């Protein structure tokens, strides 16, 4: 029987004193916290700090956090509290409770919107930790298959967020399960991965655990020297750190090697060290392992009575701890002791119990050991059939454990590790470098492939040309002047080839024109003419990238997409993608669920792919929605990032997991829609990964560096969002300079909408005037955008009155224009908000041959806009007589004038005077509205 | 009781409240920066007139004269109230009557038109008098 050892699953790197300091300050914060979500978070954080100090206290804080979180429907807080409680339950051996609450935590994390990015980070981190803890619960219960699945999930999530510390734990835990299942190759591989990270991060305790676990695998492989070497390394680190669990583990495991080497005194000494630690720290797990191992040494020495006492004591502890693996080991040892003492019946009882347990927890090593002991026992009782079965079982299990594949894998891993460690020492950037090399190789391969394609195409063309020439040649042979003819046909063939090539080029150029008609930048937008920065650089003539928008007078959608592939295939997919977006956008009922589009896009594209197994069409994309009515910006997508530059200078990075449109379901996918109040947003930046992946940098680096997200972020932060054209130039220059002489690798698209632009109203104004002004030739134009006061108004009226007279216009027209200007200006002055500084009033008067056009623009506070809208919808509907009636009714209603001195009838007055020739537009800008009107006096309609 | 006389300015009309002649005249352009404040003293004067007026020979007519080039919509509201007040004052004094005289420049249809609308709305018979 191989002696027993414990293996550690989780470790906490904090020292006790540091924890206390941190707890004190957290509690101080909690005492002054009035914010509910914050106090929930603080309770959770304190629960984490207490996790390894005091389970009860940790549980108390976690439960408090849970109560607060639930009362607030605060998903993230709920999930974190559930995770914390799950951890306590695991540590106190309440596995069923742990399992239940951790599965709750998983579901809660998965339904939490991972937005903004710091929340997303917490969600993913929490998810990784929950999978890890749940894996440990399954492991403790002996359910290795589920445990492995959980730890692999945990590893995937942790890789997503580059949580190296967590990854090291996951590798370690996966290795432990592999080792329990007898898969030593994978176990060692994962241990080395774990060790690599721990050494990089300077995590000594973690490294000690890895060395310990690696030692155990060598032990199982009967390689005592290697095992002892690794275990002693672990011990020396553990001594330095003085952590009881690691220290005890090392002693016990070293003892087990001494037993293998039959050095029993040494083994007893080491195990007694471990027992002392167990007693000192009242750690039952350590005590039971130490006792079991001491018993084992006695067994090996033939001291069966002493051995049985120790083993029974250890088994009892294991059963109390519900440690199935440990219990199984000790039962088997007890069976062997009874066998030696000649008590076959008892021996069989314990042996069969141990085997049943080993099967239940699917522990290969235990099955091998138990079945091995049972062979002899069955033989002794004369049950040869069972003895034969056991023999069979024992051999097949041993074969699988020591299979040549496993051993080969083992050696390979060992060599790998030595090599990698050396490389690590050479350069801390080793891993990065390797990745870059991989990419470079891939590129080289791609270049080779491209060369091949060119070669084949060239060959094919030459063959065509040759066949052509040859044919002609045969005809020409009959004629005398062969050489002359040959020259003639050659040049003809050449010109035909050139023609073909030009035809193809023309065809692609025409395809580009077609693609352009599908690409819609915001330049053509009616209701949302945001200043737009657009950098669109296809790798080839046509592009797999695309941009698109769709608007109503209230809602704007903008998308940027990146189809699989580039060039002609990419372009075809991009057109399909745009059409699919056009079709599906109507189904998005709730804008805060913008991510629901992902699923319908995926369904659509997957159905395209089903029609032809030979193609794989799909895309990454991002989409935003601006709703004026809600004053909100919504952001979502799949497989792209969208940056939102806030007015307070912060950059919010929204990372949208890929739902893998056109492909299989992703492993992990947390869809969400980010939401912003429009007035907080300066700019929103959408982009394909072309710019991020572009290689460039210093010329001397042959393959170049990736431009990368960090540089792009810095570029965006530096960007002058006030000036869209300057921003465009800045991005283009950056790409050009980064790329240098290198090839462009992919299509590049960057689309930035300057939502918070201060001169937004100016753009609307220009657009409004262009749309509405019809005077072909003006006698006189007066235009200004200024802060108005009574004095300025008097001067303006004076000037205008004289101008009207100068052109000898009809008196009624003069008077009406004058009246309209007074009403419009007084209204504008009343509503220009002093508080917000939006006081500029725009006016433009154009006197023409047939009419006078007057434009006005001013800001209106959003609380006043409803009233204005009501008036506007009324005046648009009614005829002149009704307007008059309404105006005089309102003037005689006996109500006092408004606070600002208005009678609320100015708009009626203007409309009556202009014979209904009136247009307007209300545009939501930041927290205000911009109100634009055009009023026209046509001389021909004065008397109607 | 004193008369109230205000000279016209670019955006305020000339005002003449004459106790002896029993008349109130508003003339010129009415678009004061603060309409309510501007006309407050006119309303005050009318209140005072109400408490001081005595009928000497049993019959008197109070003339409310509007002679405007332009007035803004806020002024319109004030004029309506003025007419209402004059109506009320004359009704409370036995033998006191009133007349609203609306002057308009010959070709200024808009001013005439708004006078007609006021008449319709107030139910008051107004005299429309053109001048050149």
C-alpha cells in the first residue's frame, strides 16, 4: 500500500497582518457608507478577507451582503455574496449547501449585465472564481468529471480576462484531477503551466504547492529521486513561508517516499513533524493524514496493532471530514492489516468497502490498490472467480496508468519545462515573443500560400496563352512567313491577356462602386447630422468592412461591421450583412435590449451557411442606437469593442464577446447593451480590428509589432473630437506612419460620431436653411448668431425697417415681416436659457424678388419643450380662421402673462401673418432642444 | 386727480390718461420689454379714476382710444384686459358710458383686422376710424 498524502487546492496569498489592516479600513468605510450598493460591496470584501481567518465571520458578512443585494435587486452583489457563502460552505465541508449556492451564483453572474467595463471585469472574475470553487466542491465530493469540467470553464474565463493568478490555480486544480484519474501526462503538463505563472508572479506558496504536486506524480511513477528532489524544494519554500498546511503536506509526502525506500525511522520522523503541526493548529485534515501515514509506517514495519490503532483513528477523522478519497485509502490499509493478522472476514469487509468507494469517486490509483489487495483475499476464501475478476481489473487499471503514452508524455513535458524555464530566464517577454513568432509564421505561411495562388494563376494564364498561340501557330504553319506571323500572334495574345486583366480590374472597380452605394456614412443623415470622423481603408479595392446607418426622426442606428475575409468575398458578405441589418433592426423592440440583434443575426447567417457546407460566412460588428425621446445612447455588438469617450474625459471601453455569427455557439458569451445619457457622451468610436492588428513600428523590426489596443486607446484620447476632419487626418497619419513600408494586413475602419459636439446646432442650422431656402437671388441678406437683448433688437429692427423701405416692398409685407421679427425675437429671448449659457439666437433675413424669408434658431429648455410641441402640432393642423379664433380666445382668457412676459400666442400671430408659410424643426441637443423656424412672406399671397 | 402722460419711445407707445376729458389714449408702437410693468401705471390710474369720478351733469362718456402702428401679442392681452376694466368701471357708475375708438392707418388691414377680432371677442361695439 502506498502511503497517503494530502494535496492542497486553494491558497490565499495574503499574510494575516495585512489582512487585518485591510479589514480595519474596510470596516471603517462600511461604517460611514450611506450608499447601499457600496455597503453591499464592502460586506462582500470583508467576507473575502475573513475567508481564511474565520469562516463564521466570513459567512456573516456574506449573508449581510446577500440581504442588501437582494433588496436592491443588485445582481452583481448577489452573485458575489453567493460566491462568498459557497466558499465558506466548501471550507466547512458543507458540500451540498456549497453546490446549491454556487450554482445560484453562476446563474446570477451570467444574467448580470457586464457593463460598464469594470463591472464586466468583476462579472468575469466572479464567474472564474465560482467555477473554481464549484470545481473544488465536486472534487471534495469525489465527482472528478464535473470537477474537471468546472475547472476547465474557470480556466477559460480567467484566460479571457488575463487573470494570471487565477489561471495558475486553475491549471493546478486541473492537474490534481488528472493525477487522480491516472492521467499523469496531462497532470504534469498542467502543473508546469501553473508553476510557470506562479514563478513569474513571484507567488512562493503557489510554487511550493506545485513542486509538491509534481513530486507526487513522480512518486506515483516510482521515480523516488525526482520525487524527493521536488518535495524537498517545496519543503524549503514552505519553511521559509511558515504556512502550516503546506509544511505538513511536504512532511507527509517526503515521509511517503522514505517508506518507498524502506527508511522507516526517517518516515516516522517526518510524519511526526506533520502531526505536531496538525495538533498545534487544530487542523483535523492534517492530523488524520499524519496519523494514517504513521499507521502505514508501522504496517510496513510489521507492528500491526499499533498500525491498526492509528489507521482507525485516521479513518474516523476522514469520515467526519467527509473526505472520500482519504477514507478509501485508510480502509484499504486497514483491510491489509486485518489480512496480516489473519482476520480475513474483516479484511474482506474493509477491502470491498474501499473498492466500492474508489469506484464511486472514480479514482484510478485507489481502484488499482484496492483490487490488488482483494485478489489475495478472494484466493484465500476460495472465491477464484472474484479473484480472477480482481486480477483483470487490477492489470487493466495499471496498464492505463502506466501506459506508454503516459510515460512518453511525461518525458516530453519534463523536457519542455526545462526548456521553457531557460527561455523564461532569458526574457520575461518570452511568452509574448512566442506568440509574435507564431503570428509571423502564420503570415509567412499565408504569404507562401498567396505566392502559390499567384503562381498557379500565372501558370494557368500562360497555358491559356500558350494554347492560343499554339493553335494559331498551327494554322499559320501553312503560310510562308512563319516568323512574322508568330510575332503578330504573340503580340495579339499579349494584348488579349492585358485586355482580360483590365476587364477583371474594371469589374472589381465597378464592384467597388456598387459596394459604395450600400455604405452609408452619417453625411447623408436627415435628423442626426453628427460631425463624423470616418477612416475607411480597404486592404484591396473592395472591402469586407462596412458602415451603415438607419434613422427616423427620433432614432438613429449606426453599425460598423467586419465580414469574414476581405476583397471580393468579404465585399459580398458585407452587402449581405447590411441587408440583414436593414431587415432585422425592425425587430429590436426594446432598445435597451439591443444585443437581442446578435441572436437574430446569428440565426440568419447560420441559415445561409447551412445552404452550402463549403462556405463560412459571418461577421463581427458593433451597433449603436441613439434615442432622442429617451435621451439615451445604447451600445452593443458581437466580437468588437466600442469606445465611448465621456465629457468628463473618461474613456469607456465596451468589449462585446463574440457570439460567433455564422458559426458554432461560443463557449462563453455574455451579451449586454451599454447605456448612456446622451448629455454625458462626447464621442462614440466604432472600429474593426484592422487598425489594432496592423503590424508596424520601427523599421528595424522586420515583422513589425501589432499596433494594439493600448496605442489605439491613447490615439482616441488625444483625438480632437471637436474637429472631425482634423481627427480623420490624425488617424490616417497614425496608420500611415505606423505601417511604414509594410503591407496592410486587413481592412481598416474607424468611425467616430461626435455626439457631444458643441456646434451640433450649427450643423443642423446649415442643413435646415439649405433644405428650406428657395430664394434664387436675394436683394439683401442679414445673418447673425448672437446673444440678443432689447437694445440689439431695436437696432436690428431699425436696420431692417429701412431695408424693407429701400426695396419699395408692399406696405403689408413690410409690416408683417416686421411684426414677425418682433414676435420671433421676443420669443427666442424669453426662452434662451441664461442658466445653461445657451443664449445665442440665430436669425437670418433674406429679402427676395417674390418673398421675404426669415429664419430663427434658439435653444429651448427640455422642460419647456412639451408646451412648444403642443403649440406646434396645433398650429400645423389648423387653418387661419381657427388660429385667429384661438389666438384671441387665449388673449382674452383673463390669465396673467407668463413669468417671462409672454401671452403664449406669439406663434399664432406669426402664422396668421405669414399665411401659414412656416416650417420648423426641433432637435434634441444635449440637455436642450434647438428650435429652428422658417417663416416666409410671399408678396403674392398677402391678401388671401 | 392728476393726468398720466408718457411720451412714446421706440418700443413703447405714447400714453395719455386725461381725467378732465375722460379719456385714455394709447398711440404708436406697443412692444415694451416688460409689458406688465409698463402698463401697471395705466391700470393704477384707472383704479383711481374709478374711485374719484363724479357725475356732474348726469351723463358722461369715457373714451378709450387706440391708435397703433404695431403691437405685439403680449400687448394684445393687456388691451383686452384694459377694455374689460373700463367696461366694469362704467357699469358701476350710473350714467357713465364708454366708447372704444380703434384708429388705423388707411391701408393697414392687419391693424383693422385685429381690432375687429378684439371687438368680436369682447362683445363690445367699437368705433373704427381710419386716418392717413
